[in-house]
């Protein structure tokens, strides 16, 4: 079950998109903002393994919200960015 906090963050960002007049569609900057928040909360290797497992579930839950919000969402690129494998636009770090 996804973390309640992540659901709340996704709901808030989605509401921002609606409020800003973006026709209920999250944009790239919303996706990057969510990814940055998740990156900042990624558990360190020496933390409890359950914390990392929950974080990974949270990341997948947020990716699902992003994909449902915008058909142009690039899940693989976004996941790579969240995991520190590329920059926010998919390029090298």
C-alpha cells in the first residue's frame, strides 16, 4: 500500500496544476519537483531495508500518478532521474 504522505504530495501537485490553469495535466516541472522530493528522501544504504522497500513502492506510486496525469510522461527517464542515474532532462549528471 502506498505511503499516505506520497499520495498527499501527488494530490497537492495535481491540484497545483489545476489551479494554475493547466487543464488538469501535470507538466514536466511538476514531475521534476516530485522527483526532487523523492530523491531527497531516499534512504541511505545503512538504513533499515524496510525503509528502502517502502521508498521504492512510494516512487512507483508517484510514477503511476504522473503517468495517469499526462500521457507524455516518460516513466523510464523519470525513474532514472529519481535513482540518480541521469539529470532531470535525461542527460548525464
